[in-house]
C-alpha cells in the first residue's frame, strides 16, 4: 500500500525488525544487526549527549562496547511508524534497564534510535572516535 509513492509499513513489520535488532545484538550477529538499520540511521543518547550517524559507525559502536554485556527484552510496544522497547541489560555484574524509541525509514529498516538509561552518566572512554557530544 502506498500514499504519494511512499510505502506504508505495518506496525508489526517494524516490531519484527526491532525484535531482530535485539536478538542479533545479543547473539553478536553483526551482519543481521546491520541489516535491520537504514544506511543513515541516527542513534542518540540524551544522558551523555552523544549521537552516532550512519550504519557502519553504529554497528562498530555496538561491536566495541566494553564488557561482557547481555540483554533481555522486557516489553515492546508498537504503533504505526514507531516502536518502544524496554530492555534489561547486564554488563558483568551490573544490571540496568533502557527504554529505546525506534522509527523506520519507509522500507522496514530502523532510521532512528533514542536510548534512555536510568540516570545521566559520562560515557566510557574509548568511543569518542565514533560519537559527537552535544
């Protein structure tokens, strides 16, 4: 279905893409993970005032994230054009939750991701080559 030449994506399509995004991140399947993302995906972390632009940089950001991290989806809520997920993370012995907002690019790929973590923090060292502070 299209309106003015744009494909309308059913909310279940983006939900499935987000489920694949999280499953492939947990599995460290970076090819599948990259396939869920638009080429010009933009990732924003409001607490650290960081932004990553582009698929390659965002995949590298996740691939290089320090520590033995794992995730478990607690809940996903979908509506047309956007999905929100609540995810439980462990990094070593630390446990935390994140709320992530996703939008799509009209082709079923993720175009924006905004992550909210429980409280503001300074970013870990070693990733400034991938991010810009804002």
